[in-house]
C-alpha cells in the first residue's frame, strides 16, 4: 500500500541545513527534518538507531541554484 505525501516547502529546510544531508519524514500534517549530518551514511545510521523507517534522505546544496528533487 502506498500513501501520498503532501508537497514539501523546502525553503526553511534549505536555510537551516545548507551543505548537509537530511532525513525528512511525513508527520501527516507536514514534513519534518528528523536527522541532519555531514554524510549520507551518518544520517542513515542515525535513522536506524532512532527506529525511523522509510525517511526521505537528500542532500541540501551549500550554494543555491536550480535544484530538482
């Protein structure tokens, strides 16, 4: 069974996490960054430790430009 997630406003996430890898989860009301780190593996490991299943993991660029997820 798949569920649809609402669109994510990345504006605040980009401002707060430039140059970092982030794990995002759908809270039902909105999307929330639950883990942030310098590497993808670091973020994956922390999600596993916290029992977070199926996060969206992405890199936030340090310099902004056209970026499509």
